[in-house]
C-alpha cells in the first residue's frame, strides 16, 4: 500500500466513523420514542485482492445493524387502550389516506410496529402516536361473532339486552332432606300424598322425556309446599327487552329408593314400576322393584297467588339419581318460564357432568354451587381492557363484559431484515420472510407501552470510542500529508 492508498483508507475510516456517529446521535435522539429500536453500526474491512505475501489491511465500510429482537422496558401509562408486546412480534397497522363523506380511508399496505400507544380518535379507531391505525378482527359484542377484519373501531353504542336462554346449575341435593314435616315415618319430603287442600299430589315420576309440566302448587298449598321442600337458589333472569325477573327455585323429593317398596291394599303399583306382592302392616301390598331417588324442581311463578291461583310451577322433569349421581334428564328444559306475568321462552337448565348430585349432607339442605344465567339488560360502554392474548374487552354499565376485537399481531423469521420508515413502522422484505400470524409464545400487556431500547450510557461510551477513532484517522491523513511533503522536498 502506498501513501495515496493510506490517504484513501483514512478517508474511508472518517466516513465509517461519521456513519457510526450518525446512528449514535439518532439513538440518543430517540431514547424517549415509544417502541423505538436502536440502530447499531457494523464495521467491515474492505481488502483488495492481492497475492498472499502482498495483502495489507484495507479500507473500512460501515453498515447498520437493527435490534428489532431486543425488548425495550415496559412502563405503565394507565391508559386502557395502550398495549405492549412482551416477547417477539409486531402490531399490524395501516395508515390513513383521508376522509370522504365522514368515512375514513386507509392504505392497503400493511405495516408492522412495536409502538403500542394506541388511543381512540374521534371516530373510535385506535391510532398510535405515529399515525398507525391498529388492525385486527372485530366482533359483535352481543353474539361474539366476527364482523370482519381491518382497522379496529370501538363503538360507543349501547349493548343490546339479551334474553336468558340458559341457566348453568350445579348443586348437591341431600340424601335425606331436612324439611319441617320430616318425621320417623316420613324421613324427608317424599310425602306428597295429599296437599293441604285435600287434593292428591301427582309428581312427575315417570319418563323425563315427557314435555308436559308437572302438577303446580296453588296458593292454598303454598305453605305446606314450602315446609316440604328445600330452597335451591335464586337468580335474576332477563327478557328480550332487558326487563329483570327473579327466579326462585325449590327442590322436593317425590320418591325415596329406600321407602318405595311399602304400600297398602291387596294390589298396588310402585312409584317407578310394578312389583311383586308383599306383606305390610296394613295388609297385602305391592313392593316396587328398582326403586330410585327422584326429585322435582319448582320455580315461583306467581308470588301473589291467591288460594285458587297457581303459585309454584313444576318444571315437569323427573330428576332421577342412582348412587348419588344424576341419571336423567341429561339436558332438562324449563318450558315457558313465567314469573309474575313476565314470560320467557324455553330456558335450558345447563347441568355439567357431575354438576348435580345427591349425597348425604348432615344439614339436610341443598348446597347450591353454581347458579348463573346468560342474559342481561342493555348497557353502555364504561371501560376497555386488553387481555394477554390480545383481545380488546369492553365492560358495560350492566356489569357484562364482551370481546370487541382481536388485535392483529405477527412475527417474522428474521425481524432484523424488516425495512423501517420515518413513523416507526416496518415493511416486509425478502430477507424478513412472510408474516406469521399469532403471538406464538409472546403476550400482550394492557395499559403499558414499550420504551426505546436505547441505553444512553452505552451510546455515550460508543460516542467516545467513535470520536477517538475519528481523530486517529485524521492523524493518519496528517502523517500521510507530511510524508508526501517530504517526498516532494527530495525532488527540490
């Protein structure tokens, strides 16, 4: 290498260190930029082709090295719609192209960003501080069905009321109920031979597949019924218009497997089937075969029923138990549930496997574990939150919560090969590969944003090194210039 080559190498060194200083200055300038990823500098030696014994250290080139895979610190903001990614990945955003006839237009190009300081604009779209509009999948808050993909728009419309269609129920009914009329001869509530009015009670003890209602309890029999049954919990249900109605449930045991064999008379029929003739204290009777524990479920249909009016309605199902487990029915329905004149359509009693049991209980009462319904009154949106799986959930004044959108999140095989722009966004390149939809092990943190991953102390250290390297290259140029002057002086 001659003096002129040394000068050229020194110039390349000055250019490389200037390039590095440019990146350092940009990193420091963006140390407070949300989601910013610092740009480091790689130095590469540029060696010309020479014979092995003639090779010399060549000039230098400077190239950027992205740090998209390095996480910045997370900081809480207290803003519901702010979000940050913990782990790899990018939010999907689009840019706004304009407004026409009150409708926003968006670019068709998909961008990717770590900047999650999203907030609602005047039309309800979620936009970050750099003008990136968050995209994803939107849902109908009432049905949960998808309404399309694209920029996420949060509606402030009221959540329409939803009628109760199902009641999730789980409880344990006592093997021996503790009722007011329980006695040695009638150990529980399987006593409905006659009501206080003198009318014979006909419980639903046959095939539960029958859809008819069982015998209702009239107002005149309400007190005796209350004494001979157990409370099964209560809840508030809702009509199509959101009107509330209180549903009170009671259980009455109408057949006991241990006592179903007794009877009087010369012939008789057991509660669940025809048995063989046996002898009892009152004469010859029929002993039932295959006796089972059977309960009936009631709800209060008319809280102000008179003597002749129907107060408690029998839902019309024989809840049959064997070995403490419910054998039938599998999916019971309360037909035409009506409370004080307010009527619902058929309401399903959703009993999970093992949810309704009959085991011994020392207190002899019903232990209600679950009693929940799926209806609600109308409500207005009060707050938003972001779940760890990227769902934007709305909370309404009626206490109901509903998923409003699924945030668009993607990952890349080589995120450091993405191409950045001036708004903190990135676009796909051949090197980055195609976007892979989903969190894939990462998570979303709501109410927080990701800070710049710039370390000020590290940048100052690099700046000192860069300054010294720049100065050294200028000394090389000065030395080469002195040597050239000396060479010229020889000629003189």
